[in-house]
C-alpha cells in the first residue's frame, strides 16, 4: 500500500481547513508560517545563546533521554524569555487558531506545552519515532480526548540531508501498538519559515543529519489542554521578572491563568504574582 502523502498548505489557509486536514492525516506543512521579519528576528534573538551551548542533554531525568534527545543536538527551552518575536506567535497565529478549534472543546483554556530551540548538528542519528502524547501515557481509556497540538518551525531550510523531521501521516488513527513501516514514513522537507503542524498522536521524529557542515535549526512548540501538567515547567524556565513585561495572553499561556480551581495561588489567580 502506498504511503499517505504529506499535504502542504499556505499560512493563509482557513484554520478550520487545517483542523480538518489534521483530523484526517494527523500532520501537514504550513508554508510561510513566519514572515521574513519574524524569521530573521527569531534567528537573531537566539544566535547568542545557541552559540554558547554545547550539544547533548545537560540534566537528564532518565538515561533513555540521553540518546532520545541526541548527542549532536542543541536543545534550549524557556523560549518566551529568549525571543520577543515568539510572543507574537503565541498570542495569535495559525497554531493558536487551530488549537482553539481542536483543544477548547475539552478545556477552559490551553497552555504552552513547551517552547524549544532544537538545532541538529552534522552526524546526528535519526531520533526514535514516537508520539508526543506518550508523555501522558497514563490514560487507560481509549476514549481520551486529544491532548495537544504542536508545530516544528523551520528556522533554516529542512532537507533530507540535514535531518528534516520524519512524520507518518494517518498514524494518529492507528492502534497504539502499531509501528510505522519504512515506506509509511514521510520527510517534512520545507523552506525556512514553514512549519510542520501535527497532533500529539501522530508518529514522528527528528531525521538523521548526514551532512558534514549543516546545522538544522528548528523552533518546536505547541499547546496542551490546560488541566494537564506541561512537559516544560514554564513557570520555572521563564523568569517572573521577564513575564511581567509580556502581553497578558502570553502570561496566561505560560501558566499564570488558573484553570477553574487548578493552578491557583493563595486559592486565587496566579496573576497576583505579576503585580509590582
């Protein structure tokens, strides 16, 4: 059986159309996801910290993640404190509009799950194919809701040679135990400024960087149901003094908005912590 194709759409495509494609395929590429100014600004904002960070996992929570995250890959979280341009995308973009459609039916509001820079270096091996929602594998009911919507933005061109993301369209509908066959795996080749948008139930993983001199830089982030614990502890990775300077919607998405009675401070709104 032929592999399902990976669909490409422009960022101007209606959010409901994108959501429908995700329901069908689990993933798609959004071209022109960042305009030229945003792309240049984000790269400039993170150049310094990327340049002073070594590849490899610095404080692994488990030995498994040492190989999973790669020895030739630079990873940085706390992106809201490193890029003001990132705030714009968090506030209002194609991914927020898609998250409104797919996540809000199951929560009062969603949260930033993680904001990471991922720069894959020459010689990095392919990442284990996985589903991001396996982070919350403790759900025992097959009727669990969709937990997250995520995107990998290409901050440089993504090619097969430099390790573009691998993804398996349609895998979000598979039995959890089914593994992808080689012919089912698609490569998300895309120009800088485009983004791979996908569901947390879609199988995917970073590709192998077989080049000798190319660093593939991506910006990975997404949103999760507001009543779940996020993968990144954003309240810790983004300094509070920096949060005070951010737009209110960005503050909410980082975690300073209670979800009904969840995430309260002094039995009330966490926003009190941002008052001078």
